[in-house]
């Protein structure tokens, strides 16, 4: 099996919440489509070395700060590629198309207005997701739960999963309705850990599928435009999440966790293997995670950290 073509990719963000995109020349493969700038690794280059060189050559700017965002293995009919994608937060200079290519700053929410190569879809998802994913604990005490959510939103949380399997459907819907209003006011997104049909009653950003619900599906349960997340714990569930075209997953438990004391942890090495070779979407590390684990998760190709104990 031939080795994939290694490509370093930059998502260059500015202080206005915009990301830089460039248009491919008409005379190349997938010409005319928009993409995130970057290029092939030269022999013996690391991804970061190639990133800095390619961006200097293509855009005339010098990258001064970047972190890994996502790694994507993708197979086109004629070739395989591995995109090593970085999120660039600081650079020197003003970018311009040094090779004659049009470049444009675009708001993240407007990226859907542009046509990208298929392999770029997970990059767009990763860019629009935060690096922390809050999962609620018990919401039996309604007033306490609403207050706890507001505290989290005030801290800057932007992605919340409402998870409480002990609530009946009516109680869950009541909590979800109040949570959605609070999240909307704070510019955060609410994900329901519930039957996807509940979105007809509570217009949240999407659903998070339990492992059981994930494995029962034969296709994506919601249209594009709504997020489909999934709880994955092993290779089979990761592959099922890919098969139904989920937008992102949690992978757990990475470490031992108080909420699932009997579960055998994956460990960092297995987490890395699954993310690197099996997953084509953003992955949150779950299980024993703390906010300071984000740096390690980034280095292993993950989107960020998720949790209950240290977040809720």
C-alpha cells in the first residue's frame, strides 16, 4: 500500500474571528475550489517546519505561534493524503497571494458559502468547535443546574452536552429548553444527549449519541447543519461513527475516572493510535481529563478535552 502524501496545512486566524482561505489555480487538480493554504513536506521536514516554509513562500508571512489542530487521512480515487493541520494564532506580515492565488479573510460561520475539497470538511468542523466540551452531571435539582450552567457560561464555556439519563422525557425537555435559552444568550452551543427526534421540540445545535444508540444506527440521524456527536470507546465504535458521518466524537475513558470506576482506560498511546489512524473528525479526550491536559491532547491530534468532574 503506497504511503500517503504528507501535507502541512495552516488555518490562519485573526482577531476578528476570521480565517484565511486561498483559491486553487484552475489548471490543477480540484482547481477553482477554496482551501486552507499549505503544501507538501520536503524530505526530513517536520510538519511545523514545512508549515512555516510553505506559508512564507505562498503568503509572505512568518508564523510565530501555532498549535496542532487535526490530522486527517483521506483517500481520493487516485491518491491518499495525510493533512497535518495547524491553527496559527500569531504571525508577522500581511498575507497576500505570492503565487498569484486569490486569498480572502472569511468569518468562520461563512465558510459554508465556499466550496472546498472533500478532505477539508473536518478542518472546518474543527475550526468551529472549542477546545473544551462540558458534559453536565445530574440535573435533578432544576434551579441548581441552571445556576451551575450559568457559572460555566460565565467562565467562557462554548459547548455544552446536557446529559442526565435519570430524567424522564418531560423533565429533560424542560431543562433543555432553559439550557438552550441560556446558551443562546452566551453564544454557546447546546448538544442534547437524547433521542434525535427531541430536536423537533428543542432546537439545540445537535445531539450526542450514546454508544448503544450509535451502534443501532445505519445512517446519519440528522441533516447537515445540525451536529452529530458520538460516544466512542473502541475501534468498532470509532468506525461506526465514521460510517454514519458523525461530526465529532468523544473517546473514553482515556484515564481512570470517578464517574466510571470499573472501566478500563485506553491510555494515551491507544488514544493516539485511534486518532492518528482511524478518525477523520475532531476528537475530544474524555475520562480523567483536566483543562491542563489540553496541550497533550493537541499534540496527539485531538480537538480538546471533555468532562464532567472538572468542568461541571
